[in-house]
C-alpha cells in the first residue's frame, strides 16, 4: 500500500507548522489528521489502511464511495459553493441531491470524529467542504474546543443569499457551532458577520456572537507561508541546477511568470489578453519578453474546466501565431504538475510574476515568489481581488477585469529600476518573514485556547444539573412561593409579530397546574398591554404585570395603575416614532396606555441597528428633563415612565407576602430590573447566554418549560427525578 502526501498550500502550511512544533520540545505535538484518503478503498482493505495511516502518518481516513464523492465533492462543494463563493453565480448549480449528500458527508465526518476525539481535545476544521461539521460536533461533544477556518472568500450578503433559504441558514448555523471562525481578510470576516445578522438575526459585539449556547469569536488570520523554506530553496543543489538550465535557455529574454491551478477563478485568460495587448502596444518588447505560463491540472473531467483548458490553449496559440517568429515564442505554455524544486527555479529566473485571480481567498503564489527573491530583484503584479493583496501593497496592484491595466502594469514592471525593485521586495519580505505560516497557525490556536476560559465562565453560570436539583428541592420544601415569569422570550419563543405569541394549550396547562398549588403566587411580568394579558390569562389564578410595571393585577382582582401618569408626552413623541417607522420598512409603532414601543424585528437588521441607535439618541435628548425613560428590549425601543419597571412591580408582591422561595425568569434587559431587586436567596435565571444580574442562565425557552414542568410535578415524582444521573 503506497501513501503520497496531498498537494496544496494548506497541507504544506500545516505540515510546516507541525514540524516547527516538533522542534520545540516544550510544546505538545500530539495531533491527528482526519480526512478523505483521496481514493475509493475496498472494504476489505479499510482496517489495514486505518492501522497503517495511524501508525505511520498520524492520520485517520474517512472512507467515501465514488457516488458520494460525485455528489459531495464534484457536486455541492465544487459546483455550488466554489463558484458562488468566488462570485461566479452563473456557474452555480442548485441541486437538492447535492445538498442532501453534503449534509450526509458532514454527518459521516462527525461519526468518524466521535471515534477518535478525546476529552479536552482541540478540533480544527478546514474549509468549505465541512461547514456543517462544527455544529454537529458541538451538539454531540459540547466540551470540545472547535475552530473553523475558511480558505476561500466568504461572499457578500447579496451573493450568499442566492443559496436557497434552508441551505444558507444551515450553513451559517453549522459554522456558528465553532468557538472560533477564521478568515483570510477583514472583508470576508465582515461579509460573514453581515450574513449572520441579516439571515439569522445574531448581532455581534467586537466580532463576538452570543448564540443560544456559547460564544463564537470571528476573526481575521491571513495565512502565511513557510518563509524559510522558500527563501532557502534557491540555494539547494537540485534547484540551482534547474535554475541554471532555465537561465541558459531564457538568457536572451525578460521572463514573466504565470503559475496557477487550472480554474476559472484564477483569471488565466485575462492575463493572456493583457499580455496580448502589452505586446501590441509595446512593439519594442517584442522578441525580448517571454510569458512562461504554467497551468497545473485541476478537476479533470469537469465540463467548465475542460472548456477553459481549450480556451487557454487557443489563446496561447493565437498569441504565438500573431507575434512569434524564429527564435522567439511569446508564450511558453506547460500544462503539468510542478515539483517544488522546479517551482522555485521558475520563481528564481522570472523578472516579473503575474498573479491575476478574479477572486481568490489568499493566493500563496504571490507570497512564495517574493520569498524566493533572495537578491531582492523581481516585480510582483497582483490582482486587487486576491486576499494576499492586503499584505503585499508594494506590488503593482491591478484590476484583472481590465486588460489594459495588465498591459500597463507589465510595462511598468519591466522598466522598474533595480533599486526600486529591491526597496519594494525588502518591505514585503520583512512582513512575510514575521507573519509566516507557523505564526498564523499559532495565532489561531492561541485565540481558540483563550476562548476556553470564556466558555468555561459561561458554563459556570448555566443552571447545572446539580443546581437544578437543588432548585427543585427548595421549591418542594418551601411553604410560600413567588414565581415571577416573563412571557415573550421566556415562557414562549420570540416571534416575528407580537400577535403571533398567543399562548398554546401546553403553556396554559402548565401555568394552570402551577397556579393550582395554593402555596404558589404566579406573576407574569410582561411589556405587553393589559388587554392582551387579560385576554390570554384572565381566567387563570395568576398575577399580571403589564407595560413593564405600569399596570398590576393580583389574582382574582381588578387592574390597578402603578401610580398616576400623564400621557401628554405622546403627542410629541408618537409622530417621531412614526417617522422612524416610515424610514424603516418592517418597523411599526405600538401605542399602549402609558407607554409606546417601536418594534423592528421584521425590519432589515443591519439598517435597523443604525436607526434604533439613532432613535434612542434622539429620544434621550428629548426626554432629558422629563420623568420618562427609554428602554431597549429585544428588537424594540420603548418609552415609558421613569421608576416604572418589573422590579418595582415585583417588590409589591414580595413585600406583601412572606415568601420562603422566589423564582424569577426573564430573557432581556427589562428583566434585569427585576433581578437587581431580588433578595440574595432568590433564584434568578436569565434565558440565553448573556451578561446578567441573575444568578444563573438557561440556554433557551425549551429549558424554561422543562424546569417549570419539573416544578409542577407531584412531590414524590419530582423528588425521584432530582436523583436522576446528570
């Protein structure tokens, strides 16, 4: 059985990183590669392959059939994600069979990881083939630190949303299963955060996203190269021999190098068109310049790539036929794989390196060329669409869609004085030497490790199985209880429209069961108007708090105003709220008896964020000398009276009753007023992962219902349940 190392910048970079770790004995070098072995393997050979791969290469193969690879790799990965993420929507295929296969293969990888991951392992998932895997792993193994890195561009929202709704949501949710998500450039990071906001509704603070169960950090890590390997390679004997042979062959010419994998995203045809125009516009260079074009085979058998290969070869033939003559071939074209020594030799003899991708996640060719120019000479022409352009601004930057820019850049590069070439290259070399591939990997892994403390802190605030049993036990043993329950987001999930949140039979039955215990005072604390609460809960033995405390109703009694209020302010403020609602499609104003609310859950979240902040600032200026306050809730801005809040309302029940057990549940900032006023011994729980004055957190609304159902169980059953294993 023969093993060969995979090709590609990612494999080369990570292999260099692992070698550097081996040279540092203080570091833990234990690692395992998990991936597809590169071919279909007969079932009878799989156990042997696993054994040899583990023993010799610290690798664990994941086996896939030809049919699976057809729909997964050639299908969804390279016929859907690759063209769309590289801004080629007309090449993108949207086949449900591809999507189903993509989901299945991600699940296959999850199953494989379940067999090899150990407690406290760190999992680093790479690239677009496995974007669903972080969430799958996190669900199964929540304690595992999961990092994800995307090595291709992440597109803008306008492009990403071309994916069907289910697909784009599941991809984003899959990625958010990671603790740390990395991209090559700030633009890709920004695009991802924008898509998460506009599609899933998650806002971020300093590129940190609070999901339902953990914190996700999103950051930029431009991938480097093994700088020493490339800078030392020209002096290697094999490379020197190849370099001398090339220089002898090309001694009479200035050499422009083009080396890329065959792919429509690389702009190979564009650079040929630019070179054609360069020769036409600058006859003085005819017979003196050679374009050495190396095209590496890629995805043989795929229609678009086969067509592109023919187009490249036709264009090469036309240029050579138009300009070539005896002793001079304008384009020297090679379609083949290039070994490392040959690649470095090509870099070494080239006066100019022409890199013109139409869209590229990073493009390491540009960095490799600069690193090999040990004498400081040579000029790099680089597309502004490549991720590496951010680190190599001293190159000649061009737009690859403009062939005239390419032609002008070629002339400039060939005429640049040696001193200027060295000045530019030395700046870029210093930068590349500092931020090499090992630093890239270390920065990512160190950031991922630092998030473990954040996750541990969050988990420490979550209501643990032990704390949950203690709460239930205290509840059962108490004589007089006050349960203060927020409604929207706590007893029921948040919905797009307030009218859709009417309680179902299950929730009404749960509240009825809790209220049937004479030891319980159930109080629903809400920002809703009293008429809605009365309609929904008026026939239950529960207390009600409406408009965040403006109206109170004890069980079996009439509604009471917290204190007399003037509502004259509405005449001035309501028109302002309406203006802001008109400016934001989907926003609307809800007028209550003693307050008003500006809702924007249905609006575009990015635009809403700006307008909500602007509106809040506007309102604060207007009410600065009044007894009003502005409350920012979940996708809502409210104006109400100062001193009116859920905490003040709840205190009326707490003062009037000698409770020996108090439970408060809420999900947003308006519930913090309640948490702040509770006695130390009270049980306060914030729903969702967020900073809070509550003593505990629960992940979601489902956990709230589960806890309340446990409280509602008969004592004998519930006490038995408290002794279940966690």
